[in-house]
């Protein structure tokens, strides 16, 4: 039996609802694959602010550091939206990523055949879409200094953030992206704003230089505005995309919609060593929280990414993904992916459907 310590961070909003489903799925998978999961729950985000005054208590970070992987749901909500930025729920998530050194965020966007009708785009546009966004996660404008709200000489307030990348930061995310593209279709598109931003000029230069070491990968470059347009116009042109923190945040939400719903998209955040964090691309969806309406599949697929990328258990990951395909195949849908003639389920019922499929085997 393989033993794994997993830190669970359910967080806020729909977080606890979708986490409960993922944990049930992991428990069954554990039995079937002879994996022993030791789950440890910890506080982050608004839930942590309410309990301790801080969005990322040091005990949470310690617990995460001592585990083999971290499964996170989502943080944030209206209740905490007017707090200063350094004690908002979002600061907890950023602190977790920085604290664990998770510079590489993998965000796959794959259209499942069962969900083509759930996409807002035409079938011929989305059929076959399979994109991996490699988002830099611990640098760029999210972390650059100076940052803050300052007062000018005239007494006016001035909000400042700074987009910064060093050569070494670009290189290490570039390597992850080239390696990722190499294992996929061998196409990498680097997205920047090099026509305007110096930080992007450096980004483009370093990525271009690095490409000499990966002659088998076909590299292209796009400006981020064009990339956003191309993603919606003709998404099948993309295989792997590498980009900075902010552009990656925005483009991955856009890519999510190609697949039918953001409620379907998982992610993996990885560092050079130590535990990774596995979390859906979506947020805490406060508009539907507590109503048993959330789609738990992004969370369940994040657990699959945890098995694949964090724990090196690809067979167990495959099994979870197959179960997800199967419930979709039998017509089970949450509201966000609902279409005519399908069965509308709540979050919990979708979880039950998954468990049933997993038990059948
Ligand atoms: P969101 O992703 O939470 O929600 C956007 C829309 O998508 C909403 O209409 C929501 O109902 C829907 N949606 C999202 N996930 C869904 C799911 N699993 N099933 C069905 N529908 C789903 O983005 P937002 O509304 O801009 O942000 C809400 C809060 O979440 C904010 O506080 C934000 O900072 C936070 N957030 C957190 C994370 C994270 O924890 N990683 C990511 C994004 C946003
Ligand atoms: C995400 C979220 C976060 C981000 C926020 C909540 C800090 O939007 O994980 O995509 O911007 O990275
Ligand atoms: Mn986001």
C-alpha cells in the first residue's frame, strides 16, 4: 500500500460542496488502487479570515509543506471583497503559491465530445480542441514591486502594480512549456505584449533563445490581444500556450469556455520540488454557493491531475477521468453544462453518479 498525506483546502463559496465530492471519489479510488490517503483539512481564504484573521495562517502553510499534495477548491466571496488587498482571501491563495514556489500552472482545456452542444461556440469551431495553457504563477504583475496604493504630492491617490520578469523566471517556465509541448503535438505559442511592454520583449527574446534547445518544438509568438481573439475564432490552431501570470489568468478563463463550462476545468500548480497544489480554474462561485448547483467535475478532475502530476499514479488518474466521461455519456449534467434532453443534477447527485460508475467496474 502506498501512503499519501493530502492537505484539503475547501475554502469558500462552493468550495466545500465540490471538495466533498472529490474526497468521496478519492476514497473509492484509494480502495481500488491500494492507495492510502491521509486527509488533513486546513483553513484558507475567507474561512481562514473569519476563524483567525488571516487568509493564510502559518499552520496551513506548514501543513501543506508536510504533505505529498494539496487539493484546493476555491476562495473568495462578497463578504471579504472590501478588505485591503493584503488580507483578502485572494492574498491567501497567492501566498500559498508563492510559499510553495509553484511557478508553473498547467491548465488543460479539452472539449469532451459529450459536451460539444454545451459550448456557446459552433460545433465545427470547438470539436477536437485540446489546449494546454502553461501559466507562469509566482511572478509578473501579481508579485512585482513597487505595488500598493500611494498618495502623491498633490494628495491624490495612485494605485501601482509592476509587471516584472527576470531572465531566470522566464527560462524556468519556458522549459516547462517546451517539455510539455514536446509530449503533446510539439507546437508552442508564446503569448506576450512585446509590441508595447519591455518585460514582454525580454520574455520573447528568452523564449526564442530557449527554443534552440528544443528544435523538435515549433515555436510561434502572438500578442495577447490577438491571442484572445484567435482562441475564440479558431481555437484548434493551438496546442500548448505559454504566457505570464496575468495573461494566463485571462486566457485560461477564455479557453475554459471553449469546453462548455469553466466548471469543467482543472489545474495543476507545480514547483521545482515539494508538493503541488491542484485546483479548479474557476472561483468560489458565490452566486450559486450553498444551493447544490455547482459542477463538481473541475474539482474531481483536479484530483485526477493530483494523482497524475503530484503522486505519479497515472492509472488511478485515468480511472477518474473515465468515470467523468461515463457520467457525461449517460447524460448526467449540472446546470452549467445542461442541454436539451439531458438529466439535470445537483452537485451532490453528480457526485453520487460518479461513485456509482466507479463502484460498477
Ligand atoms: P467564478 O469562477 O467564481 O464564477 C464565474 C461564473 O462561473 C459564476 O457565474 C459562477 O456561478 C460560474 N461557475 C464557476 N464555477 C462553477 C462551477 N463549478 N459550477 C457551475 N458554475 C460555476 O469567478 P468570479 O465570480 O469572478 O469570482 C468569485 C470569487 O472567486 C472571487 O472572490 C474571486 O476572487 C474568486 N476566485 C477564486 C479562484 C480560486 O480560488 N482559484 C479563482 C477565480 C476566482
Ligand atoms: C485563478 C484566480 C486567482 C488568480 C485569484 C483568485 C487570485 O483567478 O486561480 O485563476 O488570479 O490567479
Ligand atoms: Mn482566474
